[in-house]
């Protein structure tokens, strides 16, 4: 439970609120360009709702045509079909969520929003500590991160098309597994254990066998619909965090193992941060706008769970140094109104240690 304890999830939820407030205070989010993008986002939200409604409309039309031949007044299965199709699209396959996250690969607006918000976070940090000794403050994130190419290491550069295809493959695989597990839950006798077993397998790797066993035991008595929503909320919040952090990882490239360990060491905070925005993102029409706020808030999050990046020439050593979250335990115990306190303490420790390198003396969260 060291990486997925309740305190870490609570701190992640707190960062959701603080990050959103910090992002909304940025006047740069309310420029004419962003207003235009907001209007496009609302239009995209409407389009998404219409696309999702097409299958249900088709089924309703077919049922209406059949009603001229079959008497549905004494039957309820027609309503069950429509309701089941709606649940399958929104809760099992997560089609609206997929379409919303796929917008990243169609427009660079979200990446620019992340960088603008990162510059704003640096600015507000300096304003907040303007009366303190500059030597005791953390280094800036935006000035060096903007020096990186959005493709990170150009030797492994991916075109937008390749990145979009990779996203489609990831989503298709996840949707296929979700659909298969959901259908297996209807198998006689053993079907009732499929979803609880899936929940145990999922959470055993994240929180350990004992908490996972409690989840398994509770899941047996939960209605299938609620268990599906619970599992998909977990997976979708993780997927949301992966997409929100893409502006950071597209610039600073980690190896596959480094990235896996990076997420695992911070999974409690990331889950608490992601699940809050996931619930708001599901709001019809407004969800697309909230997704933009979530991206802007992620800029604040990144300053709390990573060190400021060095110049691009030193990115390989930096990536390896960030796999483990160095100040995790100290940060999780800080009061909410003193989230910047550890930055100064970490710097003072670095100055006092004769073995600390110059690069390490500039790393703060």
C-alpha cells in the first residue's frame, strides 16, 4: 500500500482542486485564441453526443418499425435493449471518453495549454516567494522544458499519425478486454465471479493481496452494473492521467521500464488527481472544457511530483533520476497550505551536503 495509500490519493484529490484554481487564475487562458478553442470544444462536445446517440437512435427507429408488427405494450425488453446499449457505450466501452481524449492528436491546443499553464505556475511561485532569498527557491520548469522538442529524442520521433494510431491500438485493446470480461460475466454459474476476479487481479498489483481480497469479497455482492462502473472508473482515470501527462513525456523521453516505474511510484497521487477530473469530464458538453482545465492543472501537478528539468543535453541522466519520487513521504505529510515548504528544505539540505552535485542542488519539487 506504500504507493497507493489513502493519504496519497487524498493529496492527489487536493492537488486537483488547487491545480484547477491555479489554472483558472491564469489570464492567459482567456485570450481570444482560447475562447475560440473553447467554442470549438463545445462544438466538439455536441458532435460527440450526436455520434454516441446514433446507435441508440437507430435501435429506437427499428423498434418503432417493429412495433407495427409486434405488440410491445406488454413487454419491457425493448426498453432493456436501449438501456443496455446506452450502458455498453458509456460504461463498458467508454466511447465518449475515447473521442474526447483522441482530440489531443487532432489539435496542438492542449499541449500549448500545458506549457502556458506551466509558465503561469512558475510566475505565481516567484510572486508568492518574492520576499524570500532567491537562493532558497526552486528552479523554474518552463524556461528549460520549452527548450525540448515536443518529440523528445528525435532518433525515436513519431509522427502525429503514428502517435494517433498507437493511441487507437491502446484503446482498442482495452475496450476489447473490457467487452470480453463483461460478456463473460453472463456465463452461467461462473459468470458472477468474473468481474470480482478481474477486480482482484487489477488491484492486487496496485494495493497488495489483502486489500484486493477485501475488494473481491465485496464485489461478489455488488450489482454487476456498479462493479463495471467502479472498474472502468479506475482504468479510465489511469488512462486520463497518461494523456494529461503526454506534454511532459513527449518532451522528456523515458524508457518503457523507466516510465512504468515512474507511474508506479506515484500511482496513488495520480489516481486521486485523475479520478476527480474523470468524474467531471463525463459531464455532457462541459466535459470537453473541463478536459482543458485538467490539462492546465497537470502543469501544477508536475511541479510537485518531479524536479525541474535540466537543459536538453542532460535529459538522459535526468530521466533516470526521476524514476523514484525522492520527496514523496515528506510531501504527503505537508499541510495543504504549505505545499511549497519542502522546496526550501530540500535546497538547504543540498547546500549543506558536500557530496551533492551542482545539478542535484537545482532540483526541487
